[in-house]
């Protein structure tokens, strides 16, 4: 996009961060952070230093707080002054926008850096103090807490508790079916449904809203008595109401609404949605070059540039017709205060680039998400949808039935956005007032109030946004962390708290009420926004959160060493986490972090008759005699399959690997029978062994002539051997044409490619590196050829 005068390098995300094993924040000196280059980024930083030496530097990281902080770290590590005009900001990766941005560099915005720094320091202070505390309390590894994460978990837990304690309330309704009386204007008309609406001017309660002043039919007897009365009454149309309803289109996507729509329409999780959106933003290889298809996808603004609006109107007129185009472009306002309007809404970079035109160059999930974004953006600039709504009140004595329906008269924006989410009531005839109607059928129906639904990704993100918890960049990582830590699990699209998640929330609510308080967390987000706007110093904002947290932390009782009475603390060694005395080296007491008590199985030991216990070992759970060490009986733990081992006749158990894959093993420790496939009832005709459930069945017996050796577990490689032998790939045929672009690659990529060109053997990692580097060179070669043709 910029031509041969520019050399583009990537930092590959954050290059510096707080240290891994120490706090890295000087609480006594205004929370001054200590930053270190990340281990895996040291080669990247060295390459950037070499590439930037003696050259003008422009930094074009993502246009948000996090991107600004990355740019600040890069400038600092490369010895550049952040106050110089070195920061380039663009919200879509298209040739025009990128070139315009490069012509107008600015200094790095220190307010944005400070806001990100405040967030990072807050997260470190909380996590460094609270995460070990949770591990100590629950004796589990890798537990964590965070300002946004813990509050989101509280929402899920409290919703589940609300569902569990919910008491359904029964109510009855009367569903009727009417048609025009034989003497009426349309005796052959289609019958229409209506529901009992009022009894003597008293509305019927139908499970929603307050019951005060309404008729609540609690029993079947009450409902049947009214049904009999309704069957004897004579009815006429007491009131007719016909009106037009306009439904306006929704605004273009923000981060949260994109995640909600992708969840409800496509079934994508928030993290999956953001990964796909990132690829669409960074660029897709099209015939005309690599182009970003959507604008920046982390935003809470609904603003759209005038140029994009003009293009959208052109596409709407051409694709759908002038009737679908409003007289003037629609301008949307952000509903909540404090929205940072620097970013646009999420939209296609060029609305003329239709989903169908780019489908051959996208994966299926990329196409579906781009199609959703494209249709939402066009729909946001289209005419309202028009409905005709009709409501009839049919009165018979003291009873009034109500029928309502609607008909779509003009699709408007639904032509682009689709109607799968719309619920249209069947139409009812617009009868004149006073028309005689007959009650053809009436039936009582029992209903019950329902508990609130469990959260999905979509509804949880929506609730977090409404409460002001988190920001666009934090929604997806928060949900991902909750699942990764084992605090929530998925059941279809819904989120359920695990027992551990419940325990963590109850502990935090008891010991750290402010950490999981909705209002407090939302206020901290607002204060971070004020830091970004330059209205508050970041150390002061950190202190506002840290001071009450320290007070709560001081009230937590410490776990004490049984030898010397000093507090125990969480420590880390090369073998993992453990508990150790703070009095070390005077006191050397330690104990494992995860202490699992043995569980009785209810069985007796076949050797000595004592109770058997289920114990935890380094390779998983196993069954052992409670009489150990006098009795050494042990066996594998697993679910009995009810089948016998074909080798020794012992019980066959179903076990699970670390990745959750089932496998089948004999319970006798001296037997080596193992299968990754369940055994079938059918037996091998050649040897009599049970067949394994692969395809139509295969023999597991190694001594059988019909045995399939691929069924046996792969043997582990011997010490010192590698799983894959080094490859000797063929040198690229177009190497000479690619060599001029070699300096644009990282040093490791250059070395891998040079070895490839010389036909040297490559390791698996080197082969991957060379393949990726070769793709980059060919892309750059192609762009250079296009630039030469244009020139």
C-alpha cells in the first residue's frame, strides 16, 4: 500500500510487560511500574532495533489504549521520543486510509498510555494479591480473580441461584376462536383466535407485570366456570383499532452488539467472533491486493463517516431500489455517556464489496461474519419497516376477548437484515364495530411463570455493557478466562457456573465485597475513561481502588504453619506450586497445594478384606487398599464397561485422557491391554477376540492374521530421538526473483529460507518458518509488480 520506500515490521503484540514472578509495582512511589521485555519478544525487539537504525520510524499499532501502550513501549525500547510525531493511526486497512494516515503522524497520546497503564497496574495489584489467596483457600492451581472477571462470574452465579430458587406461579387463560355470525357481513370468513382480556372491566393477569387490580385465575375450576359462561354469551365487536407501526433499523455494530448478533444468529462465542473479526480487519488477499474488509472491531461508538454513508446509499439504491432509501442519511447517537467517539462503528470498509464478491477468498466463518456486518450496516441506512396492526375487542356480557394481528406492508430495512428474528402475529379481519361474531371454541389453558433464562455470551455481554462493567476490548477475554479457569461451563449456548465458580463468588462476596460490587467496578471504568481524557492522574485512580482493597485484604485470616505458627504462602518451584512457611530458611515446612483426601469406594480389598479407597496419584486417580503399607493391593480407576479383558479376563474399564478422549484398559496392573475403541459384541472369526468399534469392527489381537496394526497405541519415541525426521525440501524455483525482498524478513526467517534455497535438511519448526516466509516474499513480489504496472 505504501510502496517500496517503506519497510513494515510487526511487534506481534505486546513487547514489554510487568515481570512474571514479582509484583513489578512500587506502591510506595506512586505505583511506579517496572517493565521488562517479554522473553518470547526479545528477538523481535532486537530485529526492530536493527531495522529502525538510522531510519525514520512510524508506529501504527491498533487505535486504542492497548495499541497506544504497545507503541509507547516500542518507541521507548528503540530509543525514540514519544513526543515526536511518530504515531500513525488508522481505523481501516485500505490503501487510501493508510496513505492518508502516514501523511499525518502525531505524538503518542500519553493519556491513552496512562489509562492502559492504570488498568494494567490495577489488574496486577489485584491478581498478585488475590489469585494466590484463592489458590490457598481452595487448594487448587491456576485460580485467578480480576475486577471485570469476578463481577462477570458473579452475574452468572447469581442468575443460576435465581433460577434454582424460583417458585413458578400457576395461572390460567382462556383461548377462544371466533368467526363472523351467519347474519354478518362475511359469514364465510376465516375463524380468528382471541384470548380472554377482561371480566367486568378487570384485566386478566397473564403471568407478566403486577397482579394488583387484575384477575388471577389460579385454579382449573375457576377457568372452566368462565369457559362455560363464555360459551353461553352472545358477542359483538365492541372496538376496532387499525394502526400503522413503523420499526426503525438498528444502528451499525459496536463490539458488544456484534458479539450479541454473532452469538444469537451464528452461534459463535464472543472470543471466536473477535478472532474472525481481527482477520477481516487485518486484511484478506483479494485479486487487487491485501485489503482490510472491515473497520476496527473494538469500539463502542455508532458514528459513521460521511464518505461511508454516501457509499452505502449508492449500494442501497442500486441493489434494493430508491424506495428503500430514506431522504437523508441516518445519524445515530450513542445512548450511554462516556463513549469514546474516536472510533467509528464496525462497518465494511467499502460497502460496494459485497459478501458474494469476496466469498471465494474467505473461509466459511469469515464469510458468515462479514455477511452479517455488511447487511447490518446497509440495513442501518434503509427505510423503516411498516406493519399494519389490527386489534379487535369482542364483548359478550361481562366478558371481553381480544384478538390482535399484524401484516408487514413494507419490508424496509428487513430486506437487507432479514426477518428471522421478527415475530408476526397472524392477521385478523378489520370488522366494523357492532358486527355480530360467534364463539366457535373456547378452551382453558394452564400456564406457569418461568424463571429468567441462563446467560449466553450475547446476554452476558449485553448485561455487562448495561452495567458499565468492562469495555469493548475486555468482553471476549473475560468470557474466555472464566471458561479456561473452570469457573463456568457451556451447555449448548448457555453458561452455567461450576461448583468451583460458585465457591469463588461466595468467598469473594464475603471477604472482598467491593471487588465484586457492580457499582464500584463500573465507577472504576468511568475513572479510567477520565484518565484517558486527561481529567484525572492515573496514580490517584489506582489508589482509589487499591486503598479499600487493602482494608479488605487485611481482614482475611492467614493459614498458619503447624510447626512455627508463621503464615503459609504460595510458592513456585520447577515442579509447580506448593505451600511454604514464610519463616524459611529457619522453618522448612512445606505441603502440596492440592491435597485431595482419599474417598471410600464401598468395596472390600480382594487380598485382605479392608475397605478400598480412591486416591490421587501423579498419573490420575487409582484404587488402593486402606491397609497400606501392610497390604499393597492397587488397581486402575475407571468406569466398568461390563466386559472382560480379552487378554487376562479381568474387568475392562473406561478411562479418560487429559484431553477428555475415552480409552479402554484392563483393571489389572500387570495386564497391558489397551484400546482407543470400545469393544463390540461381535467376535473375530479367526481368533475369537472381541472386535473393536472402528468402522464395521476390527481385530485387536496382535497374533491374529486379521489384526490391524494401526489399532495399537503408538509407541513413545526413545530418548534422544525426534518424532519427525528433518526434511529436505526442494528449493523454490523463483528464488532469484524473490531474493531482492529477503531483507524485509526477520533474521530467523531469512536463515530458514536460505537453508531451503541451498537444499539443506530443515527441522519441523524451520520448515514451518520457511513456508511462512516464502508466502510473505511472494506476496511482496506480487505487490511490487502491481506497483510497477501502475507507475
